């Protein structure tokens, strides 16, 4: 689900798309090989990527005015 929502984000640049593809591949491979622990940790990395991409998309107006 995270990967699909990221793909639709306008702030997704070529580097972020490559990271997304890499992480998606790692999750798929981990599941195929039965490495549940690895597959369990990778979505957290996807969420980190999503946070970074959405922060870039929000721009400077999303910064804390303090």
C-alpha cells in the first residue's frame, strides 16, 4: 500500500523511485525465501522513504515556524 501511494506522489524523483523499487524487491525476495524477519523490517524503511518524499513535496511552508 505504501509503495502504491508513493508512486502517485508528485515529489517522487528518480532516486526515490530507485529506492522504492529496491525496497519493494527486498520485501518480495525476503518473502519468497521465507525470511520473515527481514520482510517485517523493510516496510519501516518504506515508511521512512514515504516521510522523506512527502516532506519534500510539502516544501518550505511545512517547516516549523519556530
